[in-house]
C-alpha cells in the first residue's frame, strides 16, 4: 500500500510540475459526458427527435376565422348580410396517429442510441484514463532507471580511475545509460500518444495540459460468466433497442390490419373527395390539401413497411438466423 501511495504521489507531482489539470476517473467521466463530441452529437439527434414528436402531435394547420359582409340595395331599401366562419382542417385516414407513432419510434431509437453512445464513450474514457496512468507509471520507472544508470556509470568511472575496473566496464555502464535514456524517451512518446487519446475521448482542446490521479484499489471478484451475460442482455442499450425492434416486429400483424383496412379507407376517401369536387361541394384548394394529406398517409405506410423489413434484417444479422 505504501508503494502504491508513493506512485500516486509521484504521478501527481509530475503532472503538477507540467502545469496539467489533474483529473480523477470520476471527474474525467463527468467531463466526457459534457464535452464529448460524440455524445453532444447524439444528444442533438435526441433533441431533434423530441422536437419532431412535439411537432407531430400538433394540428397540421391553424384554425381559420373569416368574415363576410355583403350589401344588397334596391329602390328605397338597403340590406347588409354579415357572416362569420371558423374552419379547422381535420386529418382523416389515421394520418396523425401514424405520424405520431413514427415520431415516437424515432425518439425511442434516439434515446437508446444516446445511451449506447454514452456507454461507448465512458468505456473509451476509462481505457484512455488507465492507459495514461499506466504510461505515467512506466515513465516514472524509466526515469528511475535513468537515474540509476547515471549513478552506476559515475561509480564505474571512479573505480576505473582508481584501477578497480577496466575501460570495458565503463563502456558497458555508458551503454546502459544510453539504453535507459532511450527507454525514457520511448515512455515520453507513449505518454504523448496516451494523453492525446484521452483528450480526444474527453473532448478537450489540443493545447490543454491534462494529468490523471489514479490510485490502486481492490477489485471485487467478477460474478459468474452466465450472470454477466444475462446482465448485459438486460441492460446494454443497444440490446435493449434490439429487443424493442423485435417488439416492433411483433406489431407486424397490427400493421397488416392497418394496411388491409385503413389504407383502402383512405383510397375511398380520395374518391369521395374527387366526387365532392366534381359536384361543386369542395373548392380546388381544399381538394388539393386533402389529396396531399392522403398521399402522405400512403407514403408513411410505405415507410413503415420499409422500417419493418429493415428491423427484421437487422435482427437476422444480429442473431445469425431468422427469429
């Protein structure tokens, strides 16, 4: 324990001497959750999906309030006709439900993507953090090796001057000193690479000096492999998302009922709109708007069919066989 504490103190002093910000593992994780570019991008996608869901729940058009005033005149008589109308566009054929359902799936997918991205980023930060800590310890060890080699070389030179050893021993000590210096230089290079990797995982600017505080700690024994496997299946965001995709596939029967019932109803509605326009009950703007809405229903149905097949393909790829 005393050796571990000494190593930690040396690491802290070395980082402080370099003017670096000292981060513990928890501080590094907290910083990555805020500044990681990958997490910020995933969070932006999640916010966008939530915005689309909020928009999908709104009416596609605002109510329209209109007024009319007509003047009728006759010899010795004048009459004014006044009228007020309130119109609200109403969606038919399950358009709003389909739109909200698609937006809800998008939000769920974005949430699982964000959670999985956070899992990956935190894993990357942990690996980079302990890589830096390990390289720092290697560097401390290499620096001690350089100091030891220098002392040995000095001793060899003194003994050579006293005639106790020959020139070959001095040469060997100098070679060892050069080898120790090369080891320290290699440790410096590895440290620079490890720090750059950690900075990238944290989302830190390239010119910021970073240091770590890593203490030795006792590691608990791992649970049995089967328990770890079951826990991963239950908690990993990407696997949770896969299960939800499977549940989405289970809704294929409901989708088939929608396809066989709601879509034909939408087609009949289009025919009714056309007949109403031909009979003069609807104006051309109203016809165009309603036809466009019904086309959107059919287009969304095609997208739903595509998503179901893509989800099934993803599941087959994950399982290696058809479920």
